[in-house]
C-alpha cells in the first residue's frame, strides 16, 4: 500500500512537501530544493504543475521550450517588457481578432526572408518611437498589420473587414 501511494505524483491542491514529490518531480525541481520549504504553497503548486506539464511534453516540445527560454534570457529588460505588453494586447483581443492575427502571421511566414526582414525592421523602428506601435499604427489588428506592411489574406480566409 505504501509503495502505491509513493508512486502517485503530487499535484496542485496537495501538500507540497519535498519528500512527497516523485523522483521525476524532484529531478526537474532540483534547483529549488533548498528554497522549497520556504516557498509559499501557491508557488510550490505552480512549480509542481510546471514539472508535471514538462514531463508530458515530447522531446521536440521540450527542445522548443528550451529555445524559447534561451531567447527570453537573452532579451534586455526593455525587450521583455515589450513582449509582455504584446502578449497582453493579444489576450485582450476578441477571438475573431486573435484568429485573424494568427492567420496573417502564418501568411507572413510564407513571405521571402527579405520581405519578412522589411516588416520586422519597420515593426522595430515604429515600436521604438515615442508612443510605440500603438501611436504609429492606431486601430484594430488589421489596421496595425496593414501599417506594418503585412499582406492581407484573401477575402475568403480573412473574413469580414
């Protein structure tokens, strides 16, 4: 009976003592071991959730996540702040706006490297101006992408607008 209980991974909502974690969870969270007893319960639960999520990822997904973390760590604080603002804006879009933004982003990926570089350069330039991109390219997502030079999707894929 005791062995069966020990094999069950700790999940959110359960007391998160270090010795109650599975070997895999302890391995993933090893850098936090010394701080573990002093961490707030909510933080421990988030870390456990993260470890459990990580364990479910394929090796390819783990590699992609490592690459994203590496890029995040290389960003300046200002770049991180801008990225967080863009993520927040994206989350505040309506589902239809998010779908259009994703579709146009996917279309942008089909452009030549030179075209993408021109759009990215324009984005960087406008983002660094006073007031940022929102002032330089006001309006909804389609108007902002038009301002940046991202091609419009065909009418059937772009929907109304």
